[in-house]
């Protein structure tokens, strides 16, 4: 390795460490606050956290549950993070996820005659439908001035109810469980095995999606334009960067990731779109993106934290009688501390300013 490449790699590691340090501090502080709450309920914090970790990573089955919970959160977290880089707040990950799911449920059955080639075709179709659905609020923002927070929230209701209607009516299957027909087993995303339960290769698709998002945002001209629009729309416009086009693309590309996540969930975990389907995965993706500092690699780690907490919460309740709601409290405190940097500085003192410098919400690993 040359000295130059070594210094670049060193700067990358330093930037990554600096950006991730603050979320790690927030997690540690939140667990300390959680310990006080556990003590107040008459339980032992060490026993509770031991059960939490065991339920999340203590066995192959536990790791499998964590991976199953983590996978969709990577995709919906990317949906938020990519849009945020353009200064946009995409609240529509839930609906975009559902659009991808119903696309997979429909084409997974309809294209079964294609054999093994059907799976990549279905997943590409999920990307396309997610992109097109995300382009709607992007265009409304760019060319009609409609705020993306309002339009993406409203489109959630449209997407969820539309997909439920499709799953219960024209696409309804004959199974006792309401929803679409089952996708043929041969067309499903393969499971990982090794006792990991329903965990499948979709987790690697999520990681590849994060890598693709990183390369797009930090290694392409389009990504530079998207980030420039987010950092300073006025300067970007003065430099000749088309604001409207990049606004549409930022939300649409993020939605494409969410749509792919819906397809992975259907083709990898459930094999159909059941009604009711998974819920809150899009909204939890907002928290994942915030915890990951809106950077693709941070999103993967944030999704793993969320997935582990969701998986370990039941074991914690089973072993120690600590309620499941404590997990929600922990997540809420983590996000509060991640977004309220001044609060952490107040808790840790002036030295925290050095530790958290350069890790504000608007910055990421690559900056």
C-alpha cells in the first residue's frame, strides 16, 4: 500500500470513527438511563441487559431473528438517508415499502414460468415501482412547491390501503391466511441456514444497497449534485446544478431502496403479502437513518441496533419481567440524544464538544 493510499484510508477510518462516536455515546448514555428505569421497576439491570443481548445474539436462532428484523430497516433507512442528503425529509418509507411488497407478491406468482430468472426480474421491478412512487412527492416538491413531509405522509395512506385492496381482491389467494398467493419456493430468496431460521440472503442485498448508496452519493457526479443541493441550494443553483431534477431523484432513489426492501421481505421472509403485513418498518427507518447519521454505512449499523433491540426485548421480558415497552423507551432516548447534541454536551461536559465535533446531524462519514 502506498503512503498516499494509506493516508486516504486513514482519513476514511478517522472520519468513520468520528461520525460513529456520537451515536455510540448516545447508546451508552441511553442504556445508563434505561438501567435507572429498570431499577425503579424493581428489576436487576445487569440481568435485564444480559437477557436482552442473549435474545439478540445469544444463539443462532436469536441472530437469525435479529438479521430478519435488521434487513428491512436497512432499506427504509436508506430511503430516508438518501433524501436527507438533498435536504429533504422522506416520511414515505412505509408506503414505498408496501408498493415494493405488492409488486413482488404479484410478479412473484405471475412470472413463475421464468424459473430462476424470475427472482432478479421481480426485485428489479420492485426497484422501479418504488422509484416511480417516490418520484410523485419529488415532482410535487420540485415543480409545485408541495412540502415533501406532507405529501410523503399522505402517500403512505394511499399506498398502504391500495396494496391491501390489491392483496385482498384481485390478487387474493386461496390460503386461509388473507393475502396473495404464495410465491413458489424455488423462486424465493435462499435462506442462510446454520440454524438462523428465516434469515436469508436479503441481508447481503441490504448491505450491497448501502454500498451502492455510498458510491452513488460520494463517488458520482449525480451524488455530488444531490449533496450540493442539500448543503446549499442557492450555491448549487448558481453553479448550474438543476435543483428540481435532483430533488425528484433524491426522493425517488431513496424510495427505490424502500421498494426493494418490500420485495426482499416478500421474496425472502413471507413468500406472499399477507394482510396484515409488517408495520412501522418505514417509520422505524427514520430512526435508523438518524442513528446512522444519514450515512449508508451508519444506516446498516443503526438497523442492526434496532433489529437487535427488537429481537432481544421478548427474551428480556420472559427472563426478567421487564416490559417490552422499555425497548421503545431505549430507542426514544437514543434518538433524543442523537439529535440533541447539546444535551449530550450538557451531560458529559465541555470535553464532549471535542468528541462530538464534526458529527452533527447534517454530516456523515464521508465528510
